[in-house]
């Protein structure tokens, strides 16, 4: 999903004890984007190949201080928990939240929850797990939810604060390296010393003329 980037190192006595371990890394560490330092991704080791432990995405979370900064006084926070299935049959539990600038009625919150559940389910059904996770991290899913909730009440911020993988589906194939270009055989080395000059073709012998063909002064 992330082109086999290095997440870190971990010690072990035997390779089989690595399977099942969970490592956590921020999006900033993977992409270098400082604005995504509050998003933490979790990966679980699925298999070991030599000195490499291969992992699979199992969920993400946001730091608690970032959530607290969003939920200030006189605002309404609407939370939702919905289970979705991606196009490649991954079962994921998603927890989005919508925040409004002022307090809203409970009836509007119920409608906003219904809209969020439908939008997240529809988006997940059309995307693979890799596309869905990238949409969550980049904020594209949050923008889709904000546009859908706007007719009910304008929301100031939408975040997918947490996700959990409940069942894995099809494993995305690893990125294949581009095929190597065919090697062109090198020309044979030139012989050392001066280049031999090919002999000139022999000149044709002059034709003999009969006395009748000779000029008068040569008879």
C-alpha cells in the first residue's frame, strides 16, 4: 500500500515471534508531510522474509490533543461508528465526526449521522482498501462528508478520527519493478596497430587494336 517503505526495526530471538506484532508510525514519517503528524497508522506483521518483516495495515488513529483542539466550547460534535466493506472485501470500522461552529438540535445530528453513514458506505464500496485509506489520510473522504452534510447544516470540520480493520480481504499485490531494457551486444574490439588498407582492384589490360583500327601515324 505504501510501496514497501521502512517502518522501523525490532529485535527478536526467532522470526516466528515477529508475526502478530503491531507497529505504529505517523503519516509524517511515511510521506514527510508535516501537516499530517497527528495521524498515526498501525501495521501488523503478517510474514517474515529473511531480515524483513512484511506488514499489513490494520487501522489508524488521531492524537488526543488534536481532537481536543477541534472540540471547543459552543460547538457540537457529532460522532458516528459505521462498518463498511471495500471493493476488495476488506471489512473496516470507520469512526468519522462532524463539528459545527454553534450548537445544533438533536434532530439535525440524527440526519447528519444518516448522511455520513451512507456516504462512507458508498465510497468504500467503490474503492479498494489502498484507495480508501489514502482517501482517509488525504482528507478526500472528509470533504465528501462535509459537502453531503452542508444542506442540513454547514459543518466547520469533518475528520475520520479512527479506523479499524476487522477482516482482511484480497491482499494488494506488491509493486512490480519495471522490466529491464534488453542489452545490446557490444561490437567486437578493433584490432591493435594500423588499420590494414585493402588492395586496389587490378586495372584492366588495354585492348589490342588491329592494323585497320590503328591511326595512320601509328601504322
